[in-house]
């Protein structure tokens, strides 16, 4: 652009270029507009590029921070998981021991309930027991009557023998 200005800006030494002087001004004006547009576009592109680079750097830093935070969270969660696994195993063992103790107590309780709890008799059971008792008493009565009769007969024989011998 500078070279063109110098070339067309010279004094009119050459008549052949006289006509081209007006056209040169137009070309220079057009080139200045194009240069201005390029400069404006270049500034805009550089600005967009700087903004994008800044956003990229910011995003990269945020991602790195988030990654570090998440790695620490994972480490913490793994430690917590190991602790909870140990607690779970310990509590499971405790539960097993308590369950065994409970089973023993329940077994003893059912044994004691069987021995200590009075069960009410049903009518049929009472009736059967009473009938058996009555039958036993009747049998005992008949046995006593038979034995008493025998004793009385023996006693009469001995008494008669004493009277008759006197």
C-alpha cells in the first residue's frame, strides 16, 4: 500500500500515468477498506481466540480441581467402605452369638412352660378320670367286702369252736 502511494503520488512526470492517477486513488481506497476489514476481522478473531483459550484454561483448571476432589472422595469412600465391611462382619458375629443365646433361652422357656404351665382339663378328660377313679373304688369295695366276709367266716368258726369246747 505504501509502495502504491509513492508510485501514484509522484509528480506527473509521466503523462501516461496521469490517467491512472485517478484509478490508483480508487484502488488505494479499495485496498485501504480491505486492509481495514482484515484488521477488524483479525482483531475479532484474536479476541475470540483469546476468549476461547481463556475459557479452555479455566475449564481445564476446573476439571483438574474436580478430578482431584473426586479422587479424594473415592479414597474416602473406599476407607469408609472398608470400615463398614469390618463393622458389618463384627455386627454379624455379634448377631450370631445373640441369636444362639436367644435360641437357648427360648428352648429353656418352652421347657419351663411345659413343666410349669397348668393346662386346664377338658370335660372328656375329667369325665374319663372320674370314671376310672369310680371303677377303681368299686373294685376296691368289692375286694374289701369279699375279704371281710372271709374274715368273718373264719372268726365265727373259731368262736364256735371255743364255745363248744368249754
